[in-house]
């Protein structure tokens, strides 16, 4: 198996640290810090920083390094509004095919059990990751490839917002689980209106609080 190029490794590691909050918003980050951590030269790190700037995660500062871009309130609102629209549209499609609903519910409950394990061990990163998988599974079940591609483009921001929400207050994890159970129940009952109300409450209570 070919070794991962240094620039790709620098990109993946730095991006993960930004998403998980290990590198918090507003932090000034130097190329030398990442290069030393990974045991590579500054050139691949510079390439990684350029990619992350294009993705809106870093802002390069000539001769100083880069600043981690914080999640702006208006960006968070944009992401949450987009998620609400896409997930509700997916559920309208799901309930339109009642024969498929039991399989969808079973898959979601499997993810809930995984989240429960991470909540019990207070593993915020793992919980936030499965949180994103749970909501993505709803969109996938809607079988709209255009919406799924759009939703996938939100995944990094979604994970980052999840970590930001749960890290300062791990007690929110059980609350999020209760919200998720309500969402699954609404799907099982083929109740789009209940799902919409529960999802809006979930997003407001966890991410807009």
C-alpha cells in the first residue's frame, strides 16, 4: 500500500483537529507547529493550509501562519436551516414508502444504541460523529441523490458544530438522545409534522441555545 503523501496527511490531521475543536476558533497556528508534530517539512503543511483556507476553515496570514476560522452565528444558522429543509424533505419521501419504514427505523435505532454507549463514557468526539451519521442516515433513506450530495457538503460543519455544542456541556448528550428518539418515533408513526416539530426543537435546543 502506498504511503499517504505528506501534504495529504497534513491536511487530514489539521482538518480533524479543527473539526474536533483541538484547534479552536481564533487560534493562530504556525506551519512549523504542524510540521514538527507530523515530522514533515513546511512545504506540505503550506499546501494543506491552502486547501483548508479554500474550505473556509483557516485564514492565512502572510509570514505568521493561519488563524482557525470560528463558526460565525450566521453560518451556523445557515447550516441549521439547510439541515432542517433537507431532513424534513427526506422524511416526506420516507413516509411515502411505508413498506421501507421498519428498515429505516431499525437502522436509526442501531445508531442510537451506539450514541448511548458514547454518552455513557462521555466521549464527545465519538458522540458528535455518530450524531452526524444519524442525521445523514435519515437523508440517505429519502433516496434523493441531489439532496444527499448537498447534505454531504455540510458534514464537516455539522461535526464541528456538534463538538462545539457538546464539549462545554456533556449533559446535552442525553438531551440529544431524547430528541433523536422523538425523531425516530415520528418516522415510525409516519408523522411528518411531528418530525418537523421535533427536529426544529432539537436544532434549537442543542445548537441555537
